[in-house]
C-alpha cells in the first residue's frame, strides 16, 4: 500500500501556485503529497477503495465538485484528519449564525438585522431600519465574492427584492462600517489564519488589493487587536484555515466586517493584481504543512 502524508484534491487552474508552494513545504519537511486532479481522480478513488493507497490528512480544494465526494467520504469514514471538515465549514460559513456566535463571544460586528428566508416568510414584516443608517448593505447568509450583495440599500422594498435572488437563504441587513485613516490609508484588514498563526494584510474593499501589514506598522499603529480578534474568531468557528475582515473605526473599535471565509482565493499577487501577496501565501502553505506534521505527533 502506498501511503501519503497529505492528500490534496484540486482542479482550479489558479490553484497551481498554491499547490507548488504546498509541494515545496512538504518536501522541506520530508512529507509526501498526493495531488488528485481531474486527470487522475478515477485512478485515485479506485486505489483508495481497493486498499492500494491511503493518506493521513485531507486538504480539499475541490470541495464543490461532486466527483471528489468518494475521497471526502473515505476520509470521514476512516476517521482521517481533515483540514476544515465540510460539516464545520458549512456551519461557520453561515453569516447569520456567525453573527450571533461572534456577538456572544464579545466581538464587535456591524449593526445587523437578521431576516428570514423568503420561502419561510414571503411577506416581510415591518422593520425599523433607522439603526442601519441612511444606506446599508443586504447580503445572503451563505456565499462570498459579493454574490447576491446589495450595496447602498435604503428601503424595505430593496430587502424584499434581494431575498428573491436566493429565496431559501436567510439574509442580513448591515450598517456600513467606515474605517479610520492611518497615514492616509483605510484601516481595513484581511487576516489569514492557519493553525494558530495569523498573517494580517491591508485590504481595500473597493479594489480588493492587498498590501502586507509589516510588524513595524503593527507596532506603530497599535494593531495587535487585529490578531487577537482573529484568534478569538478561530476559537468560535473551530476552523484550521480561514480569512476574516476587520476594520478599525474612528472611535477605536475593531469591527469584524466579513466573518469567516474558508473558500480562500489562493491566486498570488505576482500573477493577479488582487491576489494574495506571494510571501503571505508561502507562509500560509508552510503553516498548513506544519499543521499536517503536527497531526502526526
């Protein structure tokens, strides 16, 4: 039987640099990597279920592809280590659920009104929208990349129209958050978390462009709470690997704006303007492989 330390199913062409970084990190730690792609998925599944191959840890980058489900089932039924198990991911990606969980954990979030799915409550009841301000954001509880999000909404009718796009989902109506300025830059951050380590970046929510937040900048602007808030989110969501958005407001609050994202876009900045800085992605992959190694101890 062939044994692999890490099994990595993937198919998205833009994951190629991420996979290369994972391979480099595995080689550096003496770990074996099994890449499963559309070219070898049938052979891989056959090897798994015929007892010819197995693995220790699953890092699934094909979790929205049904063809790879036998691999996920094999890992689950054989009690193998799984980075971000699907059942945990599905729970944590629900923004309505996470909103309540983060509040209970004492974290700051935008003022939010939770709204029932259209299918459950076709007629929207009267809602006091005043606390949301003149303009607010409407977003479905599940999803990312801006899909289904309405910016600069102001009326109950806009909420009703938004709910029709994903009628089975809960929705959130959230107040806009304005970040303060630090040396002429919006204090808005996207933070990557892997197994206890955090890598915060400056992030522009309009252009989606990153910049590395240096340790000198963290000290100079007293931004240690960015890491502390992220670590608290990790305790709540229980994921091994995710990103979050945090904004520092004029009144000194660190507000969690976009709660938990585990479907991370791994494109790197040297290949895409809105990609993750290369050095940060290398550290993320090294952190993931370090996590794999820790599972074996």
